[in-house]
C-alpha cells in the first residue's frame, strides 16, 4: 500500500518544498525591510516566517519521514503538511507586493498542490478505506470539515461583500488571507462531503484536511503569543482562550482519527 516506488517523485518534491520554505522564511527574517517594505507587511508576515520554520517544516518533514518508514498514518498526514504550506504561501502570493519573492511563493504553492494530487492519485484508496473505515470517526470528521469549510467561506465572502458595499479596499495582507481561506474552505467542504458519502477519496484525504485545520489553529495560537514580543500588537488573553477552545473542537477528532489509523495498521 505504501510502496516507495509509487511516491519517489512525491518524496523528492516534498523535500524541495521544505527547502524553499526554509529559504523563503530565513530570507524574510534576515532581510525584513527589503522583503516587507511596510510596517503592515512586517507585522503580518515576519511572525508567519517564524511559524513556517517551527510549525510548517516539522509537520511536513515529520509526515514524510513516517510515510518513508511505511506508516499509513504518515501517508495520510502528508497532504496536510503540504496543505499548511500551500495555505500560507497562497496568502503570501496574494498578500504581498509583486517581487522576486513572488516566484518563490508560487513555486511552493504549485509544487505543494501537485504533490498533494500525486499522493491522492497514487494511493490505494480502496485498500485504505477497507483498512480504516471502521476505526475512524467518519461522520464526525465529515461534518466537522463541512462545517469549518462553510464557516470560513462565509466569513471570507462576508468581508469582501461588506468592503464592496462600503466601497472600501480590503488591505493587501488581509486580501491574501481571505483568498487562502476561500481556497482551503472549498477543499474542506469537498473532503467533508466525500467522507459523509463514504467515498474512498474522502478516507484518503480526510486526515490530511483535519490535520491542516489543527495545525492552522496551533499556528494562530502561537501567532497570538508571539505578536506582542515581536511587534507592537498588544497581548489579548481572551483571543488566545477563544482560539484554543475552538481548536479543541478539531484536536479531539484529529486524535481519534490518528488513533484509529494507528490501530488499523496494527491489525
């Protein structure tokens, strides 16, 4: 099911994505005023560069390593590690001024999307479904993905509609995040529907989608904690508490899904 020959290109391209992520983040941190010429850009993206290094890279490389060792849980988490970076660099691509960095962001997005497709296409979807279907919270995960997808999509659309009605311009950095939110929301909704319909595509993509949501919540909590230390943004405890509580809604099903897959592997 996890024959390495089926994923040779995916391994190589994932390492390339990881290297590009490290390069982009380190350059952003070392040359802040050159890469992010305005205070708004620096407040938004410098902390994201840190998060890409301490969250994005470990979850991607960790899932690749597990898959390389023949672990099914690694294969199913792998698209989520890529999706975390795809989301972030979609926001960078649309939320920063055009420059040489744009080419780097576009490469990370395009190669991440391609590897995700390769992983889903080359996985033995029917075998995976047969192995894990009775061990994971299928309905819970499906409804959760669908709910988060709808909520994020409505929020992003609402901001854009409100700005249009008021004839105001959405700030560049926020525009990038909104576009990334809408893209990810559509993927979550699609994954939720596929799981609820018990499609083999839902079983092979569900854990990665749930993993991406969870890691984005982890990243947001860390962002709220790091912002006061690295920027002039004040610390607001209630924001951290609210995000942490919302994150628990995702963390628990994620843990149950992972436990189910691990147990199914051992049977």
